[in-house]
C-alpha cells in the first residue's frame, strides 16, 4: 500500500466505527524499538487514528509528534512495512471499532520523550515507555502488540524492506468472531 493513501479500505460492518490508523516502528541506533505501556498491561507502538482527508503518512508524522514530541519530515518514513486489522473496544467510549493499522519503519537517534501533545484519553491510557531490544521482545511474557513484531523487526534490521506490507495477526482475539461479519 503506498504511504500516501489517505484512507485504507475497511470492511463494512454495520454498527462499527471504521478507524484507519498510522503507527510507527520507531527504532534507535542500538536497534531498540520504542513501545508505550498501557493501563491494561499492553506494550504498543506510537501512532493513532487518521483524521478525515488526512494522508496516512501525515497522520504518522502528526501522531509521532503528539505522542513523543519528536518531529520528522514525511519523506523520512518511507513505505508502509506492515498492516494489521480487526475489531477493538475503545476505553474512552466503550464503542467497538474496526481498524486497519498501517506501520511505518523509522530509524532515529534515541531521544527524550514528551507527552505534551497527547489527547486526554491517551494521557490516561499511556503509563510509560521503554526502548526494547530484539532479544527482550523475544523473551518477554508481557503482551506486546502488534503480534509478530519481533520477526518483522529482525527482517527490517537486516535491511529487508518488504515490497508489499507484511500482514500481522490482529491482537484482540476476543473479537475474532466479528471477522466473518465483515465478509
């Protein structure tokens, strides 16, 4: 999927809010990936929803700035390297959404994070952050999303940028029964 696509195609499921998102695999010069921790004991990548009419790459740049304080130019992101999609329930309003998460790979020098641009619900949900090594990701018993992240990072660290985005498994198995509803 080209990185300039504004709104990925989402399965039309009546009653669910469709929410494309731009996410970032932010990796420092020691091959450590930045992950946020959450109130529900999940570790996840920076990123979030794409605003109406906003190009995917611009959403990724905006989300990185809002959630971390780090600024990059859109051309620094390159292509979408992975996607994951499925249903989830938003903690701020309890409604079920269907998301297509598009992941960009970004190498940066390690930086000090600020959360000054976070939305209120993000500030309530995010409890901290950590730079993880590949070995730590492989060894952890903690819930890290997207699932399959360590295998994807191993390929990216080796310089293998996929010609087409890698499809990662969805990480909310409690909503697996809804997958058939969108077909």
